[in-house]
């Protein structure tokens, strides 16, 4: 099939766009610091006709980084143009087109920073990630790397990490992915730009992490102790920078907000009515003036280093710890979590169960009926799907399911359709069902836990949440890096759309589509105080998770790696905030838990409970 024939979706409005396919090779992985070394752009019309091609090496004016990967030495790049010199030509190719890339947020972030350095506007209003598209399509490939997808779709690859060749390979992959999406009637994961990971939200310089555990409140007349959390408000005779520097040098933890875990508030006017002063009074936090604080700084007592402190014992019960100072979760959610057996690694013989290689899509019924049916699928050893994809093997209909818009496509695909009673006494897995490439993926129930295996190479764990397409509300995925007291060490440890990266870069929010968001965590880069990363989702608007339906969680050791674990969380009904998952220390190990605990309140209450001051 020719590229033009495969990409001719001009008769399908939901798929007909002008496209600009992009690949960049870079000197590193951090867009705000590293530079683009080479770039290639291919453009196509809605009918699949190629309309443009451009590629060039770039002189970054810095060390080119991992030459063993991209082969671009400083000598080879020395005569190339700078990005500023070619930015206009690149912008013209991107103008009025949907930008397409493999791991598109990476390429977009680098382009956004390069255009900003050149003092130019990046003319991209929408982007599409072929990783996100293939996660929706779910082809039976070994993984979602460019090489694996090229092999699966039969696209020749001659020179990996060459921008032009990678873009031509990307064109072939996109051709087949787009055709498969149209065949399955899968909505395209288009992301409006600039996305939430935007250069204006570049993190502040990393705060020096406090090496000591918080010993608690400052007692009136008592000494300061290393690790105490100190907040400052109002005018001070000593410059704020000097006050902070001296406090940090003494081993104190300077906070930008006040919570119930704050040890003391320093202010010369406790009656000022500032937000910090009001919160300190409400929480009973000790208040001292600047003169007293400076005297106490002269003799700060020794604290307990984080690395010498055994992690707080985490109970093996499946019910996750409730964040401090937050309302009790809804009774339905609490009961559902309490019914889950204690956390354990799913049995390695899961595939021997009746649904060992089935992926089942539930349609129709009430939210409670569909939730129970998905739990039954997992109990039988299968996986519950939330969208129609190439990996779906069976469809179960409850009343009303026959009216679902996907039924026309399901019938055309010839998928097996069953009445809901089929889940009561399922037939054994048919011999003709092919083995799935997720055979090593653990399917976790709510409350299920696995130990995280060591990563083969330094990198990030990716915890992704996805849900069915909604048009009446938005869902925001957030993360909290928590210490032994279940509190953030600084406001920057709250990662959300407005601050999508923690100050140390160890935790990042990635937006891969309107129904998929990911938290990437580099465990090796976390500060010693970090004992838990809590990942939650909140609905912006009046809708509840009963309206949204199931949320699918996946854990993977890389952006394009096969999933290590997955879970379908859908017991929430009236809740507007949902604690999705957590990565936490247990002794020397890190573990992952699929939580699924809902709260009727909004995100603000959850945020305050973890010690973040909300403006």
C-alpha cells in the first residue's frame, strides 16, 4: 500500500488534517538545558500526499552529548547553521499543521525551548504522539519503540538515530497507525498546544533537599533542631535570601507555605493577617519573631538524617493511608477497598485461568454492573479494556450496550459478543486466541501491590492513567512526593499542570492526549526524604468518576516499554478526586500499589492535606 493511499483519510473528518512529522536528535534529555543537534520535518496533506521535506544538522554551541548514540561529533556540527538561522524555515513547515512525533512531548518541548531562545513563536497549535496513538490501537508488537513498531508494520529502518531516516520510518508507522485507528474508529489523541508542559512553567533551580527528618514543632522557649520546617512571612531586617541561606546551612527546611507539620513561623508581625500567619494560628504552629529566630540559629540541635531512618512501616492491609487533614473517603470507596485481599504479587499462573489471554470490553449496564463485570474479568485472569482496540478479544453486553456507537465497528470486526451471563460460567479460552505480547504484565486488582524490579538501565518508571473520551469535563492527573510524615518537603513536590516537574526533575507530568496523562518518576534522583509518590486524579467541573467510568492504570519501565503491571479502577461513583496509585519504599525496596480510593471533595482539600498551600 502506498503512503498516499494509506494516509488518504480526506473523506473522514475526524482524521483529515495537514500533518508535519518531526524528529530531533539532541545533546541530552532535558529541554530547558540541552540543545537540538539535528532535525527533520516531513509534511503531508489529508490525502497522504507528501508536500515538503527538510532536514539539517545544527551547531548547538555546546558539547553534543552522547556521541555513541547519535554519532554527531562537535567537529561534524561545527559548520552547521544555528537553530536561530533555520527557525523561520522550520516554523513555515509547522504552520497550520498538526505536529506528529514519536514521544511528541519530548520533541515539542525541545522545539518550544529552541524557538524561545531565538525569540520566536513556535507555530504549533496541536500535536499528536504516535506512542499515544499506538497505546490506543494496541498492536501486537513487542513494545512501542520506533524499531518494534517499524518491524510490526513492515517499515524498513536503515539508520537509527538519524533524524531524516527516523522521520521517514515515522511516516510509515504513522501511515499504518492512522489506518488502524480509522478501522477501529479510535479517536485521535490530539493535544492542544502549548501543552501543560510549557516553557513558562520551567521549574525553579533545585532546592537543596533537607538531609534531616522533621522532628516536629518548635516548643516555646525550646531549641531549633535540624530538619524543622520553617516558614517566613512579612518584612525582615535581615534580607530574606540571607535568612534562608543561614537556615539551610544550619540544617533547617525552609518552606514556602504553612501546614500542620510546620515547626515554626518566623514573622515580625503575627497580627498582619497574611495567609501564612492565619494558617499558623489555625494550626497552632509556634510563631517567633526575627530576633528570637536569629538567636536560636546560633545553636541548632542535631537532627536525624533521612538515610539513617528506617522507612515508616506501611501496613500490609490493602486500604491505603488516608492523607492527613482530609475528609473521610466515601463509604462506597472505603468498603470497596476494604474488600480487596491484602497486597501481594499476582500469581504467576494467572495465564492458566479461563481468561488467560482474553481482553474484554464491557458495554452498557449501570456503572456498578460494569465495574463488577470488569472485576470478574480480572478474577478470571483476563484484562478489562476501557476502549475498543486491536487487542480486544471479547465484548460483553449489558442492557443498553447494543446502542453503543462502537457496536457497528465491533460487528464489522467480527469480535465475539456475549451476554453478561457469560461471565458467570465462561468457556475455556479457545485454542485460536493468539498469545498476547503483554503475557508478562501483571493485572492487579484494587489494592494490588508488586515490587518494582531494577531498571535495566537508568531511567524513569512511567505510571499512566487513561480513560474513555469525554467532552463535558477535564481530568487532571497530579503527583505528590511525600516524606515519612506523608507531607511534601516543599511546594515544588506537588506536580500538576501548572508546575509539571519537581524542582529536582525526578517527577514529571507528561500529557499524551486528552484522555491520557503520565507521571514519570526517576527513583534514583529522588531526595532522601522521599518515601512515597502519591498519584491522584481530579475532575474539573461538576462531573464525578461515576460519569467518567473506568480509569486504566499502567506501570512501565520506560516511555515505550511493555507494561509491567496494569489495573482498571472503576469503583468510584460520586467522587470527584481519586487516589490512583502510589510508589513507596518498603525496607530497601520500592513497591507499586494500585489504589483506587475516591473522595467526594475536590483536589484543593487533598492538596492541603499533603501540606501544600493553595492560592
